[in-house]
C-alpha cells in the first residue's frame, strides 16, 4: 500500500454485496446445522463459478456458497448452497450437493445423472477451484475469524466518518478531499501539547488528496475542522528518537513526515506502520536539535499502546533533563558502536537475549533495576573494549549495580 494513499481498504460495490450475502448464509446455516445436525460451521465460501469434473463431462455451478462443516467426531463435510428468493420475495437457502468425509456425494434429483455414484476428493476439488488464476473464489468468511464481516462493518463506519469530516470541512470552505481518517485514542496526549490538542475535543489524523499530505482534524462543538495550530505533514529526512509506551525500547528512525506546530520546540511526527496504518508521535525538539518522540495510541490499538503512568510521570517531573539524558544516551551508544565498527540495533526488546549469553535484557533489567536504554549503553561501552567478552561484560554490570544497590540499602537503614 502506498504511504500517501488512504490507509483503509475500500470495498467495491460488488465486494460489499458479496459480504452481505456471506453474512446471511453464514448466520442461517450456522443456526440450522447446530440445532438439527449437531454440526459446527467452519468456513463459508462464495464462488462465481465452481467446476466439478465428472465422467460425463464437467459441470459448472454458478453463484454457489460452499460451507465447510464439522460433526462431533471431527469429520469434515462440504455443502453446496444457493441463496434465492421465494414467491414472497424472502431470501431462502437451498442445498443441492453434499460431500461427506469419505468423498461420497449426495445430490438432488436434477444432478443424480452426473454425480449420483461419484466419489470425490474434497481437498483436490477445493484446491482446483480456489486457484487464484481461475478467479472463481470471490469471498470467504471463517467462523473462527470473522475479519471479513467485521472489516466490512468497520469500513462502513469509517466511510461515514470520512464523509462527515469532508462535509463539515466543505461548510467551512475547506475542500481537502479527505480519503482516510484515524482517531487518536490516547487519553493523555493533550497534556503533552495543550496548545494543539484542546481539552475535551476529538482529534484524528486524516489524509488530504488535495494537499497530498496528512493533516490534523479536531472535532469542536460537534463539528470537524482543520486544526490550524498544526501545519500539514511534510516529508522529512530528520530523525526522531522514539520512546515506546513502557519506556523499555528506544529507537532512532526517520518518520514519514513532520508537522510543525505553533511552537518551535513542539512537532508531530507521522509514522507508517507495517500494515500501512498512519500513526502520530508527539515530538519535543531539544536545543541540540535532537527530537525526542513519544508514541500516541490510535484507533484500533489496545491499551498496551497507551503510555504508562511511570513514563508519563518521568516526562512531567524531570522535564528537559530527562529528554536530554535519553538523547545523549543514544548518542553515546551510537558513538561506541561506531568506534567498535558494529551496527546499531534499535529494535532490542527485554525478551531478546544479550549476544552470546543465556541472559535476556529483561533479566538484566530485573537484576540491576536499570532501564533498557541505559543497560544497552553500558553494555556497548564495555563490549567495545579490547578483549571484551559478552558473559564477562554482563557479570561486570551485575557486579557494579549490586554494589550501588547495596550502598543504597545501607543509606536507607
């Protein structure tokens, strides 16, 4: 997916219609087979064409829904169904073919001449018709993973929001041609930038096709409007030092773009996730021109993406000094690794093992009571020394922190 396009997949009218039909068939069949046959519905597929080769020649089934069902013994069977209308205009589901776990075929009278005595390999038949090159399979929904239906519902809701954003902006004389909108769900982002995120307002990131850029949208008094305290994002080569929500990971990276605000020391970084979703990070521009950024939880992300209370308090209480410490620690790591001629790895997590040891970074954090960035900095400084060994370095760090912690304990007695 291109970074400057809408981040949400847009279904065609045909795809939306297929999803609706899949939902109807899935709901009706699931209820019916559970009550009458003690079977479980696993998968529902829709084919514009489904071809079965028989001794009398191939037969083509048009617009067929095939359900995969499992009985109490765990045996799988396939059932061929059609969605039709009766004389009263009501939708009904008809079944004409079933293939059991042994490949035996059960058919309606109209198809007995072709399939009455057939034994069919289920897997080969489905594999042949599922072949993407044949373009017969048009839709699929799995009971165990109803993403297709949920995706449709979410997409419909998002389209409604986008249309409302566009309509509100047009009333204000702003024709930005919005093609994507993602709400900001972080409950404390306003505390970081009160000048940008007004208290009690809904905020979101939108993509403007007219500007070919991301813009910040705020909902004030029930109406969406362009946030004039923030400029549209501009592509950048400037790097940011990003802190994860728990303060356990620090990464230098180049964002997709930067948004200037009404303050020289505050910016907003736009980043693009691995699946193409846009996110923002609040950025503090330090006097040394390093940029310290903090992640912001967006729509569709869980509470694990919400910045922890501990990290929030550190930023609030220690202020600029804390940010400078982070920047200088990263610079020290980079310098040490440059001198040691090794590649900087900013993707280290507490679950990762320290190189050439059986100890994880998380275990060392627990042993020393120190943060991950500082431990990485100390490790890289020690390992760059001539003749250094990873296991010895870990022992040195544990020993040094053991002495420091012991002294603290004595002072507190």
